[in-house]
C-alpha cells in the first residue's frame, strides 16, 4: 500500500524527501511522537532507496556483462 507508492518515486525524489525529513527532525520544533513518526518514515525511505539502488546496480552489472 504505502510502500508501493514509495517504490514509484525516483531516487532523486527519495533523497529529497529524506533530506526534508532530516531537516524537520533537526529543526527541534517537532515533538517526540512526531519525531518518532518522521524517523520511521525515514527508515522506510532508506529501505526504498536501497532497493532502488540495488536494482540500478544490477542493471549496470548486466549491461557491463553484455559488452
């Protein structure tokens, strides 16, 4: 559900969202519960980005192997 939507974003969009989450947390104006939710969202985004980067790496290896 929520994960599939995150899977559809680009790597660049994912890093921008992660940067946005970090800024909100560093701002110091977010309460503890909200900080925890931002943290969980950030962890999910990192996992999504790791998956996307692994896909790209796999495609690059495939291209290199085909040359």
